[in-house]
């Protein structure tokens, strides 16, 4: 009998221990992914340019604050250039580029003025604790920093999150400019369905079409909604979590958004005006250059290295060649 009692006690203690450890580890994971970073990396406003050197009409229209999170990679400047040359055609727009970088990247500061667009360049590094998780919540620190800048410096207008690798129809900007509170619209090339979109009936949003609902109240893509700045300012604590896949949903919830207040755009959400295109990303190569060339290649390679497209070494890396008349020589 005593042995049976001892066995029951041991089982109960083991069960309690397992329950505690499980609960404790889950609590840590929840805090790790959902709560704001206990040590939020400081964002730095690198440069603000309010001058619009383009000659476009529409200066009396509400300003669109176009927030672009970015991060260092070999495709970064190429994608910002492509996006900038789209935004050049959009009147009354202020471009906020928030870079996942501890320091102000001089390449970005030098690039942005070329488009003639008013812009703000922010250095907003991701907290280190999130760089080692299984699914990195990329872009959250950048968007949060941009939201802080808007709350400090802007009173009216419309904000929109546009990634540097997305593709935009210029008509989209006409659609979102008159957003009263929160507008939504389809985004192409999303998930298994190929599109993510609000479902509209009789002019009202009644649900969502998205291949990853994941119990989200608002299963939408970051590029699928716009927010009126005056409405945003009514919610000073509204933000998005460091939790990959749930940034949009939690941000919209923190703004008190409900289905009946959503303004459907793009012809009642029947047209796709933005696509979640993604560049095939590859690590930058190391180029083996044994001696400095005495021709244009020297300056070109310096530019390639400066832009992060490749690094140069005189001792290791990919052996490179110069060709002439079908014959090759080592560079």
C-alpha cells in the first residue's frame, strides 16, 4: 500500500513538474514573440528632405506617407532604385525609408535625392533577440520607427506600407489618397491562392479571401491597406508585434478596426493594383582580384563592392576573367 502511495506521489510530482516546465517555456516563447523588445534598439533619423523638385500636379491633395522597410543585401539599391522610379510619378508623396542598419547607410542617403521626392531616411535596426528566431519578424522595427516619426512630425495625410520589392500600379495611389479611416484592397501573388483580398458585398467588406487565415481577424497582406494619419493619431499606442505573420492583424486590431468601417478600394476589391513580387535573393560573391586593374574595371568593382553586390579579395574567392576576341585572361 505504501509503495502504491509513493508511486502516486511520484507520478503527481512528475506531472506537476512537466506542467510547470511546459507552462514556463510557453510563457517565454509568448513573451519572446508577442511583447515589444525589452531593449528596443534606438532608431536614428538620418536625413529629412521636404523639397519636391518634380513638376507634378496635385499639390492640394492629401500627402501619402509611403513607408518602406529595407535591409542590407546585394539587391537593396537595385530594388530601391526601381521603386523610387515608380514613386517619382506620384504627386504629393513623402517616402520614408527605414533601414535595418545600426548606422545611417550613406548609399541610401545618396540615392534618395535622385528621385526628387520628399523623403526621410531612418536607421532602425532589429533588436538582436529576434535575429535568431526560427521565423524572423523582418521589417517590424522599421515600420515601428516610421510610425513613431509620423506621430512626431505629421498631422494629416495617409500612410501606406510598401516593401521595396513590391510592384505598384500608379492607380493605387489615386485610390488610397482619400482614405477616411482604413481602406483595403487586393494584393496579387500572395500564398496558394495567388491573391489576398477583402470580400465585398453591397459595398461592405464581409470577410477575407486568403490562403493562410491562421485565426487572424484581419488576414491581409501589409500592402493591402492604408490608414488615415488623423485616425492613426487617435491611437498613440497602436503598433505591431515582433511576431512573423501576425503583424498586420495585430496592428489593425490595435487601431480598433472593425469590418463595417473598412473602405473597399480597387472597384470594390475586384482589381489587383499591387503585387507581392519578390526578388530571388542570393548571397553576394567574393571576387578574387589579384591586382588592381588599370582600366574602368577598377572603378566599377569599387562601386559593386560599395553597393553590397559583391566583395573584393586579392587572396580568395571566385576567380574572375577578362575576355577579348574569345580569349580570357585572369583579372
